[in-house]
C-alpha cells in the first residue's frame, strides 16, 4: 500500500490520529491500544459472526499500521480468536517486525471475543455487521436482555482487568496492542465516556482508543482528544 493510499482512506483517519499521538509519548511511557479489527468480509447472517476474515485491503492496512507503529517499545499483541481479529494482529505484527520492532508475544484474550451469554437468541438484537451496535450496548446497559447475557458492568470490568491493569503492572515501557470487535470496543468507550453511546461514537475499521501510563499518571486518547485518567 502506498503512502498516499494510507493517507487517503477516510476510515483510517481515527487510527492515523492514534499513531500520531503514540509518537508523542515519552521514552519511559507504556502504551495500550484497543482497536477494532481491520476491513473484513461482509457478514450475511448471525451464523457468520464468529467467522469472517479480512479482505485483502484489511490485510494491507493492518500491515501498514504495524509499520507505522513506533518501534522504540517492544510490543505484545492480544486478540480475539475470531479470524478477522487474529488476522489483524498477525499482519500488524508482521509490519511492526519488518519496521524493526520487537514482538514480545501474541496471545488470544477471551474478553476481546465478547461477553458471556446463556441464550444464543440475544444476538438477534445485534445486526451481523454491527450497524446498530450503539443501540445494542445502550439497551444492554438498561437491562433489556435480562439474564441472556452477562451484565454490561461485569463485562467492562473484565476488559479493564485484562488491559488497563496489565498495562499498570508492566515492569518496562511496552506497547500492548489489543484487537477486538465493534462490540467490545464500544462497551469500553461507553465505560470511559460515562454516558449512553451515540451514533457518532461508533468506530470504523481499525478505529479505537489509546492509553499511556507512566509515573506521572495515565492519559487517554479517544475521539481525537487527550484526557487525564
């Protein structure tokens, strides 16, 4: 993929801003990225939600993202085991390594797949391609789905434990990259926003958020803005 192509794709604007922000972090700061997977195949029905890999464009953009991620910190990749997520992680790690970066490891992480649920029917409320994901999360927060799915607060806590707490416990300056789905990312954004989601909160492919951690505290970069945590 050419530099101009990377710069021209509108849906990459969010991740371009995240990469630029990561480049401003100090040498001793650790960084955590929580990203939606890259460009994927269209999901025609709910049966395909646990399948569906990346398109060629998705693979290329993941690779280019890896090449553009600062290599001065070693990187640890975590991902949902669903094909589109681990393919994003694999291609990103490949680009990162070819740019001179050191990859610590690549590990699946259960919360990045999604919440626990007891009734398969709960997913009929979520469009296979996620167009109504903000509405779904807001209804979930209101308890509309009852015991069919774990409480939103419990799922958010599991994601925080696996991402923020791991970042805080790191003994070296590292980059932790987490590749998840639309749903996992939007649940996390609602946690940080502290309010119901709006349509404009939804992230495109490779969109997400970043957190830096140092002795001075933690900084969140989300929706193009930096805030103190």
